[in-house]
C-alpha cells in the first residue's frame, strides 16, 4: 500500500490490482487478474490486468493477490431488534414463534433497539454486506425514537441503509397475532410512517439512507392500512415492503379472512408492482409467480429463516426463470441466529437443490447474483449498486481466497459460495473503507457485544416481570 499527496479539491483515488474479479454485470464479466479504480465514491474503471498508468491523486494502492473482488452484498429483509431475542422458541413454526415472542418484543425501547441494530449491522458488515435493510414494525407507546436510533446505528457503522418503516394495527382482539398493546392505530401508523419518510429518506443517486413504507403482514395489518400504506408510498415516491406467502398457515388465514389467497389479496390492495418487494414468498403457485413477473414485484428470499421455522422452500429457480426480481435476506436474528448474509449465498443454493434431479437448480454465479445485483433490484437501486461497473457507486468487497478454507478451489466464485465463509480483507461503501482484515473500522465489536448482552438481559427481566 502506498499513498501520494493529493491536489487540493481533486478527487482521491484508490487503486486495487491483481485480484480475481466477478463484476456481476449483465453478462457476468469476470477477470482472472484485474483492477478496480475508485475515484471518490464511484468506480472509475475496471478491467483486466494492471490499472492505467499516470493516475492522479492516488491515496491508496492495494495489492489484492489471492483475493476475489465482488460487489458488496445487499441484504433485502431483516428485523434488527430481534438480535436481543436470539435463541428463543427454537422449535416453533411461524405463528407459534410469533405468539411466543410478541409479548417480549412489545417491551423494547430506544436503547434496546439501538444496541440490537448495532449487533445486527456489525455481523452483516463483517461478512461483506455493504447495503443493509431493516423492517422494523414494533413501536410500543412511549418507547422513544426507534426509527431514529436504527438509522443512527447504520450511519455510524458506515453502511448504506434502507429502513422499511413497518406497522401493525390488527391485534388479537381483531383476529391478528400481536397482543393488543403492541400495535398502533391506523392513522397513527400512517402519520408516523409519513413523518419518517419526510425526515430521513434521501432520493439522491448516492443516498446512504432511504425509507420504505412497510406494513408488517396480512395477519397483523388491516386491509385499510395496506391500501392507505400503498397510496402513501406512491404519493411520497418511496418503495413498499411486507411479508408475503411465508407459510401454509398464512395462506389459510388469508382465505378465511379475505376469501382469497395472499397474492390476490395483495393485488386487491395495490400491493403488486415494480416498487414492491415481499419477504419469503415460499408458498407461491404458478399463477402467483406469473403475477409477480408480470408486475415486476420483487422477492426477498430468506433460506435459513425459512428452514429454521419449517416454512418450506421458496421456488426461486422458477421465479428467476419467469423474470421475478429476487434478492437475499437474513431475516430477523430470532429466526436466523447467525445474522450473516454471506451464509445465505450457500444456503440458497443448497436448499433450492433439495429434491430429486435438482442438482442444477441454482449455481454459484446465480447465488452470487441473488446476493448482489438481485438485492439491488428489489431495493430499487440497480442503477447505482449491485454490480461492478464504471459510474456505479464504489460498494465492493475483497474476499480472501488463498487461505486454508479456499486455496484448493480453483474457481473463485465457487470458492466463496460453496466453501466456508471467506474472510473479508477490505470492504468499501461509497468509496470509504468499512472493514479491514475482518474488523470493523467505525465500531467497537467488543463494546457492541457487551451492550447487546446487557440489553437482552434487561429485556428478558422486563418481559418476565410483566
């Protein structure tokens, strides 16, 4: 690594050379040994061999021999607050798991939410995530500025971030799952969501924080909140997110309550379209998939969580074949205790191969695309991130593949998808280093571990005394 003096006001450059590169562009361009030049917060050039000679204002040179460079991973579904309720209800299906945990979740406050967000973000960033997303939908009365605390944690960590401002207004008394004290009113949820969008959403090309409108799910949200939430999002020009078709119980619930399946219900409430993405989408028939493909509705595939809760296997190969945008999600860490997105690359590939004659259902490069460009698509940011191309934002990861876990695998992409989780030597977000040699640069991991433990214990005591 070397540095040179910069001309005052001139753009600073980082030059990375001698790396294998998987660009995940439209033609899956790859280089056995190539370079990336970052100028400011954008990728200036990428290609085979050494970087161009004579570049001005180079502040850092990285010899990336033994590494694979990919776009940064993009997480499309998560619930950060669940970091402090990991390891509970470990043998439950979704509805029983929710019923068991909602009374505890309804006691969270701003301090807990901030600590949990730090823990969730730290684990993802260390594992190559450069764009994170949080679907937060639990807002107990008097709990403080929960949305603000989550956004603050993401900003401090240095990652790009989408907050899906969730909501619930269908409690137990209305036939829903959340306890009555854990929900908002219809108008209260809409007003708070609009306030969050206006205060925090940035629509610019290089935005570090964006906000989506995200009522929780059909079984915790009224039809009016779904309809008015969609209208609100489109009036404000932001995206829409919710859970959909996760379990057979949900499908039964929708038929009993609405007289139709989840996809038809979503269509009836204005929740299909290019500005919408749904989490899970496990129980989708051919007609459902065709609806999503025709409308451009995206999917956040969460393979580990779906397996943990025995929800089933989403038909990801069929979705991709039909043209449905699909990204990967960690999901909440109360149903995916590891909280790492790079493990989802491997799990997506393996789980979607389960069954006879499915050995080619997904391959390594498709899995990498799900975790990068596919995620950018469903977050509405595919022109900015998700692939390594000149003019795109400099969100990229250097994976170390010359160590014991990967050195004997000849193909670099196969190494990071089929192999063990590869160490992250360098992660850039918006051209700024966030991780070096496996350690966070802008957060104290040990302090975060202590605070998340303390807040988990405090929440458990509060819940036990209720």
